[in-house]
C-alpha cells in the first residue's frame, strides 16, 4: 500500500454531558473504525468540529489519536486556523506527539492573496516537517484551491504531499493527480467515481459511522470487482442519504453513539442538539444495516 491511501474516516469529537471532550468515547470510536478495516483517520477536521474547539482541545485530540493508534494506521491531524501563528503552534505540537501527517485549510474569513496563502502553508509545513495535506473546502473557507493556486503551494512548500478535495469541481481530482499529488475525494458519494480516475481514497464523515460499507467499496474496487463496488457504493449512498435527512452534526454523532452503545454527546453550540426525530431516524438506519 502507498504511504497514504484508502478509507480515512473524518472522526467525530465525542463530548460529555458538560460539553467537554470525552476521551474514553473518542478512543472507542477509533477502535471501532480500526476493527472495521479503515486505513487511517482525518483527525479534528470539519466533522470533528475543530474550529469550535480550543487549541488545547485540538492538541489533546492529537495526543489521544497518536497514542490510541500506536502506529497501526495513519493519522492526518488537522491544524488549520485563521492565523498563521495558531496553525504553526498546532503543527509543531502534532509533530511532537507522533502523528504521521498534518492537514490544513487555507487561512479563512479574511480573503488573502495567493502569496499569503502559500506563505501560510510554508510556515505550517516547516513547523511540523511532516507530509502535509491541503484541505480544499471552499464552501466553508471561501477559498477555492484551484490547480493554479495548488501549483504555487507545491512550488513553495516542500512538505506538500496531497490534498483532500471537497470542492464541487470534480474534474480537478484528475488535475491534482497529474501534478503528482495524492488526491483524496472529500465526498462519500463520489468515492467510486473518484477511484476510477485515480484518486488515492476518500476522507469524509459518514465512514466514521458506517465504515464497513466504504471499506467494502475500496476492497471491491482494488480486487477488480467493479459490480460489487457499484453495489456497495449504492448501499452507502442509500444509508448516508438517510443519515443526512436531518442536521449533519447531531445525526452523525447519534448514529455513532447508537452503533457503539456509548454516548458521544451533542455537537458544540451553536450546532443544534440531537432530538427525538434524529434518534428515530438513526434507529431506522441501524435496523436497515
């Protein structure tokens, strides 16, 4: 297997009844996914509510993930922040606790010229000196990492390894691959199409709740069984669509809680809490599985 490829669930961040990081539950979520056959984790990304967490919480999450995985699979730790100093601090810490790679959204909220974005990534890359994955999430950051901008980042950041491509411009997957980058699709719905044009895998939230289905798509595709892969992709779409009938963050926490028999808590405010309609929907999804 290549250095980074396969199914990388974007981990949730379980909370206790007081809205604080639930370390025991976080470790259980990691073990559940490892046993399902995933290949790595995207830690404290969008699904992990990272921008709603303090730097100290994000650093503790990096420590737990590195300790719990103990080198069995790869952690890509998100260190993105709106300021370069904060992102550099998180990158240094992530490297110090033993994660295998880091990832980072571009600086967000205030629009920046391309060179400032390149400088931001260079500072983050130098701070950790680990493989670095850009996180292309324009619908949240308001920054589209185009092939042109990515070329500038690649030329200025020697640690750049690849990216998670969550943009709606699907054809850029191939453009990034042609640049020699490892491109993960950020869409669970596009896993099989992305693999068919060379993507190295998929990073998204639904695999954290339903890892077996996505691992089946990956294994079937790699074994050359395209019909089985297509069937598994349709199954994944069916269940993920049911999961996403309600608010994403409370729904995904509810289904992980239900599947593992633990309480992963509510999302951090201002996200809405888990309500009875979501719990019933989750119970239906579990029954279908």
